[in-house]
């Protein structure tokens, strides 16, 4: 049996050089391949440890000097790291990273990239022929329009990680259409793209109350030549700054990928990070959870800041800064993030005020978890009950859920503090 299987496409390779070449060409398991030293590691954490080693730093310095000498004249080349910029929106000041911090944070970010299995279950389109696994709630773009991010070009240096945010309007057929694109370098905070987008299709609902963009604003942008012509031009503009090795960061950016018709494997989604932390999915078979923490709620409960204050209008720049800050603080302050997740998990399982669950709990003398354990050893905790649900099991109250499981003799009682879905 080949000792080096690819965790994405399942191909097997007999030697390390072959799987390294495969990772460089496809971006598969890129968080286990050191592109500087051309070495392969068994885990993302092992790669992160390697990135701190003296041998890696020495090799990185050599290649950096060589690259600076060979591509000085290229417009797409970053021969020198730009200085940290002041990041502020409204009354909130966001985190700036020093040059020394940027390398360490990038290594940590690489280790947080989600697996292909998780991205598929979350609804990301990774295979044009296979299409999305998430149920179709509204019309989607044609799968024929989706394209993989271009591969690495050694002569051109792209950004290592960027944050992406799109605003959408509703087209005549009910599908989403891109009308605004904002992209920021995750490490430096530098704005790379800030542009409105002219829709090639008829817009029937601008959703102006959400983002403040309407036909008049688009027309003014066209007059000032500050608009991209359609999603294809927007995607090409994005590709000027990224390749398949770039990490794309954002809040629920599968929707941004859809309107850009983009397939990309290196992703850190702040919404997924939050639910993984709360429901302890790391290391287990991943099941898409029913609870989602939105960006505004994460900022308030985890970061302690307010966004979209006043009229509640979404700003591309503010949303990008906020999503970046959530991910950064997950990396910079893991203990604080764990404390937030523990509190969020406790609140999730707490009975809602005035619910049937709460009334039943007052009559129950034994702790809920003891009842669950006595009645059904295979479902020892309420969290086990939650994990046992299939993706299509939606219950409106505890009685509905218990009835479903009693019919199948899976348990007789799991207590009375199952939260509403």
C-alpha cells in the first residue's frame, strides 16, 4: 500500500517527492506541504513546528533574496512586505500585525484550513461535476461557470491570505448576483479590491436596506470608472492577487464563492470555526450543526465590539475587518476563544424562557444527564443526542423530538432540556 495518500482526492503516492509535487500542482493538503523547503509532513501541526525551525527560516531567507532579484520589475510581485497600516472603522480599532507576527500567524492560519469533507458538508462547491451537497434553497449559477483558482506560478508572488466579502442583489430568476467586492490582505490589512460590480442580468431586488447599494450608486460608479463589469471581471480581479495556495478567509464565504463562481480549497471560515469550537467537532465525524453564530453576534459576544451600528447597513470594509478580527483573535487568544465557546454551548442547551422544556425541568428531581444515562447508555449526554441527529431531523420542540426517537425505541427519555431548533 502506498504510504502517502492524498486526503482530498484519495490518490496514493509511493514517495514524498511525488505527493509534494501533487500538492504543489493541485493545492491538495497544502497545509501539510512546506512550499519553501519542499518537504511533506504528516499533519498541519508538524508543518507549523517546522516553520519555526532555523533550517526553514534560513531557506526562506535565501529564496526571498533570490525572488527579489529575479522579479523586481513585475507589477504582481511583492518584493518587500508593506508596512502595517492603521486599521479602523468607526469607533473600533482593529488588530495590526508586525512583520514578525505575520509569519507566525500565517502558520497558525494554515493549520486551521478546513478539510474537503467539511467544506463539502457546509455546501462549498469543490467539484463541478458533483455539484453542491447542500440542499438548493434558491436558483444557483450554472456549474459550467465555476472555475478553480489558478495554480501557483513560481515567477509571480501572490498574497498568502486574503479576506473576501461580497454584497449581492436578487436577479430576475431569484438567484443572487454580485454587485460589490471587497478584498483585504489578511496579514497586512492592505485593501486590494474595493469595487462595485455591474450585474450582467436584470436585478429585481437590490436589497438596499442591507448594504445601501442601488441602481443610482452603480450608475455613478460606472461614470467614474469605478465598477467591474460582471462577476467574471470581478473574479479575474481577485485572481490577480491569489493563487490556489492562498488562504481565503471570511464569514460564511461559500455564498461569496457562489456569486464569483469560484472553486477554492484553502479556506478558513469564521462561522465554521465558531461552531466547531462550540460543538467540539474537531477529531469527530463532522456533522453540520443547526446553530450558526452570525458575524454581528460573534463580534458582540466574543470580541466585545459593535458593528453595523446606527442604521444597520452592511459595509464591505467593516465586515471584512470584523471577520478578520474574529479569526485573528481565535489564533492570538485561544483560551479566550475556548471560554466563549464553553459559554455559548451552555447557553445553547439552556431551556428557553417559557418553553415546555423549562416547565418539565422544574418537575424533574434527577439531573437531566443522569436520566439520559439511565434510559439510554448510548446517549449519555444531551450533546450525544444532538450528535445522533441526521441533517434532515428538524424538531420544533422536545415532545416532537422525543416522539420521533421513542417510535424507534432509541431511548425512553433524555430529560427536558433539549433546546428548540
